[in-house]
């Protein structure tokens, strides 16, 4: 695996700074493809396998949910903090919503 193109060190209570980092780096990458969430970091991959990373936050932390939602990760917020036997949790990113999904019929 290659080194991340950009990194951000998350500090407790620094959710706004982490979201700003994702906003800035997301515009520099291609379409998002995959997200890996470790116990201590969050990695986002684009279709060219370029990586950007937020260190200091992982799936046990509650603040990871808004970060995952920002990059349109397909995950269940209720079970994201559940421990697993592997090193990381991997999810698809860049989820799209169908046309008129928000309409009430």
C-alpha cells in the first residue's frame, strides 16, 4: 500500500477541522471508492487508489460517524463501533442516491 497523499491529525473535539480537511482533500481526488476504518485512523481511497488519511480517530469513536457520512460511506451507524477480529473495517464510499429518493408518494 502506498503512503497517503495528505494526512490530518485529529484532536478530541476537532470534528470541524477534520471535516474541513475532508472537504479540501476530497476536491483534489477522483471519485471516492473505498473507506477503511482502523481503531486509530480513517483512510479514504479514490478510484486511482490514492489515499488520504485522518489519524487519531477510529471506529470506536463517536465522531467517526459524521466523517464517514461526509464521504458518503455505506455503513450502519448503530454497529460501527462494534469490535471486530480483523485490523480494520472496510466500506464502499461515494454512495449515490437515486433520483427522487426523497419524494413522498
